[in-house]
C-alpha cells in the first residue's frame, strides 16, 4: 500500500515538533544535517511526500484510534544529503483519513 497524496500532514507538526528544538526527543538537530530548518518547513513537507510515493507503507499495529503504518526510506534534503528515516502514519477510525504522526531515524 502507498500513503495517499492527500494524507494529512499538519504544518504545526513540522514547525512546532520536528523542526523546533526540544529538550526531550529533539529531532531538529537530526533533520538539520540534511538542511531541513524551521525557516523552510516546505522542504521537509516535500521530502516526506516524496518518501511516501517512493516506498510502500507497512501495517504496524492498531489501537483504539486506528491503524498504524510505517514507511521507511530516505528523506532527500539540500545538496542531495539523505537521511534514512521511519515515518509513522495513522488511519483514524473516526474519519478513515491517514494522518502523519512522526518520523525518526531508522536504526
């Protein structure tokens, strides 16, 4: 399965969580290695969308909110720098839409 192109990725998820420095569970330093910064969240948005068109989504469990999916692959940043990541998605039981949850380095 592929994550659909209309999957919901809230801008706040990028600007207030992934690209903003956080004392706990910071991802901004990792993303900065490929040139993703708070000043240009659209670059990260495009890279996440590209990742989902190039890689299959794998079912990854479910809970009371819905069904989780994982998409592994490379985010391509500035100057061709790549970061290998896992992205997590949730198909909400409430509305059936797929929402971006988070990303993390692929170990």
